[in-house]
C-alpha cells in the first residue's frame, strides 16, 4: 500500500507541469508567439505595463520561455477556466 501511495505522488508531481499554460493555449494566429491582444483574451485585466514585464526580450511578443518564466515567478497565474 505504501508503495502505491509513493508511486501516485511521483506520478502527480510529474503530471502537474503538463497542465501549465503554454503559448499554444493563447496563440490564435499560429506564429508561436503571444501578442498583447492574444494574452488579453486569457487575462482580461492584463495591462500593457504587466505585458511589458512579461516580455523580457522587449519585442512586443511573448514566447514560450517568457510565458513559463512569468508563471514560475508568479508574475501571472494560470487563468481560470
């Protein structure tokens, strides 16, 4: 029984990241990047200042690494479903 519980915990830990928000969840034009307009759909209260904070490359687009970093650092949270 103990082995089953430990196994279930390990599976849960590794499965959790699979549910993280990705660029493809937000990208509507298929360019693998997220614009302010696209991100505002998932985050209606998003401000341009917050978007600029997430966009660390300062190219007015958010890529997968920038989105993951913003989520990991708590700059943004997973959107409510």
